[in-house]
């Protein structure tokens, strides 16, 4: 039903009354038309937007529709990368459980990180593969909100896990005598649980806030996933509050952990440089280099994306950055951790020898 102020109702009443006097009857259709014509331009626009927003039931992910000739090439590349991520991270999880030499806090965190990586790519890549096969990007609003919620939740958990891993390295190098006491199994489990529990309510609240906005006009998302920046571009009205909320959450779950990691590594480097043995310094650096590489890659792309949600970022650059932190970096992470870690390489050789024996 149309909402009208007192002035509009009075004018309609005059029109209806005059019509009744002349003809003895009034058509309801003419009454509604007269009412709508008397509305201001802003009110008509609001009514139209409200109608469009209520009728929007799905989005269309454009994905890589601008390069249809590369459809099957991209499908093959993404499928290969997805299988690589699953295989490598599953192998890390397996060997950290069965090899007694890897029953340490560092590998406990690495195993949990590998599990989060598997979940993360499973939320995004299968959907991309399906869209590349069918050339249809239709996705319901509920499915889009669900995907966004899981992407944010798993991404936030990764950020906090990387921080916990940095803290583990800090204690191991800067306070080695108390390492077994500080990083006990119980404390490690509590840290991992805190990484999950602290993220979930915040992400659910932010997703609900974004999808409570009215969406009108185009329903085409120029992206391959339901990410915050492209979805916010389709929202009607003022999104200032939502953008501020994105910045705050990004600061809490991206920048604050990143600063903590930097502080940890500054102290680690100072402690390493104090070591008299060159061999000891090299060994200490080797245990941190792989983690530090992953931190720089992950936080760099995620920070640029979520600390810049306005249209100041081009859609092509946004897609490229998303490809980095959704596909490329998860592919590189297990390779970085295995190739630069002698303990894992030794455990892999043991596992292969048992399988081939």
C-alpha cells in the first residue's frame, strides 16, 4: 500500500468527491494514478527503488564472462590448483598427526591452518568451476550471503592463526626455557578455539548488516565470488555505516594481528642477532622464514582489498587481488611450508618409503 501524507490525501479526496458528483462513481485505478502523479520526484524514486529491492531474489556473478575464449583454460588451471591445495594440505595434516617428531605446537598450528585453507578454497573454487562450466553465474541472495559469511569467517580465522603461529615462534626463540610450559597442549588448543570463536559472531553480524541493505537496479556482481566491495556497490542508499563497519572489522582482524606479528618478529630478529653461533642463527631464521613469507603474501592482498572497499579500487584490480588470496596464495602456502622445512621433508620421505615398501 502507498504511504501518503495528509496533504496528498486531501487532494485525492477532492478529486474523488468531484468525480462522484459528476459521474456518480469513481474508478479506484484513477484514484491511485492521481495519487502517484501527485507524489514528489523523490517519493516516486523511493517507491520504485523499494519495489525493485523487494523483487530482487538473486545476483549474477559475472566472473570471467569478459574472456569466454579462456573458459576451459581457466577451468583446467583452477581445477589443478584446487586439487593441489587439497592434496598438499591434507598431506601436511596427515604427517603432523602420524609423525612423532612433528608433535609440537608449531606443527599443531600448521595442521589447523591447513584445515582452514582446505575449507576456504572449498567455499570459493567449486562455485567458480561450476560457473565456468555452465557460463551462468546465477546465485540466490541467501547463497551469496552464506558464501560471503564463510569467506570472511575463514579469512579472519587464518589471520588470527598466523598471529598465534608468530607468537609460538616468539616464545620458542626469545623464551626457550619456558617454551614447553607456555605453549602447552591445552594452551595451544585454547588459542585455536579462540581464533574460531572470536570471528564467528562478528562475521555473522557484518554479513547480516550488508544483506539488510536494499538492492535495486542491476543485480550483476562483477566478480567471481560474493565479496564485500562488489556487493556494496549494488546497494541502494547510503552505505557509509556499512563501509565504516568494514574498516573497523578489517582493522581488528587484519591490521591489529599484522602489527602483533611485526612486533613478534622484531623481537625475534633482535634475539637471533644476539646468538653467537652462525649455525644457530641460520637455523632460527629457517624456522621463521616460511611463516613470514606466508604472512606477507596473505596480509598484503587481504589488507589492500578490505581496507579499500569503495569504488576507488578498479574492478579488474579487485578481481586480480581476490585471485591472489583465494587461489594462488593457498596453492603456494603448503609448498612454502614443505620445501623450506627440513622436518616436514624428512617426514614426507618416511611416509613415501612406508607407502612404497
